[in-house]
C-alpha cells in the first residue's frame, strides 16, 4: 500500500457504509467544533460591526444608546466547550424515536 492510500476502515452493510466507532466520534467532534466556530465567527462579525458603527457615530459627536446584540466580544471556543457540544450531539444521535 503506498503512503497516499488509506486503509479501508468502513464496513459495508447492504448499500450503507458504516464507519468504525473512532471515526464516528471524530465526526461528531468535528461537527461540534464546526458549529461552535460558525457561531464564534457570526457573533464576532456582529459584535465588530456594531463596535465600528458605534465608534464612528461617537467620533461624529453622536450619543449612542443602542446596545449590541452581542453583549461582549466573543471568545474562541475552547476544547472543553467543543466536548460539551459534541456530547449534546451524541446524546441526540443516541435517542430512540
């Protein structure tokens, strides 16, 4: 097997391809991380745009009483926050309908 070929880690069951448990956990972790990163970027953009607008208005002498929809500057998601989000996704996937 060349260094560029990956071993087949999926199991075929009928027409479905089943990933191994490690791949499933990693996929859930990535989904959680992506979810939190998207929220971080959206909140940061909203916060930044408001702060820029507010700064420009105040520089023109306006008294701004409006508040940002994002109260404080968002922080980058931590590993622990990603794990908490992944656990939420995992619990949802494990629910029986």
